[in-house]
C-alpha cells in the first residue's frame, strides 16, 4: 500500500448478492413495462432501459445513445420526457 492511499474498497457481500439477484432477474426477462403515449419503456432490474419509439424502432439500451440525442428527444416529445422521469432519468 502506498503511503496515505487506502486500498480500493471491494463490494460488500450484501452488495455482491444484490447484484447477482438483479442480473438473474434480468436474465429471466423480468422487467417493468409502461406506455407513455406512443413510447413504450421497459426497465430492467440492472438499470437497462428498453425503448420502443413511435415509428417502431426499438433500442435495447438507451444508455448507448449520446446524451445530446436523448436531450433533443426529451425536449421534442413531452411523452418521452414523462417516460424518462418515470424511469428516474431526471
């Protein structure tokens, strides 16, 4: 250990078990689904956000989008803004 620098804290047992439980639930295809106007969202226990857009396009993980694109969609569609608020994307 270097002087004055503490070692990297590892995940606790409880945190590790919680992560395993969420990954298992996501693998079993458990999710919350909600419709906002023409947008359909699925929120998985691991935090992944699946979005079906009005034109039928589906993104399996909204985190892969650039923040500017998400912000522009949010400003353009009030339903999408409400959907992201529901998902905790403030």
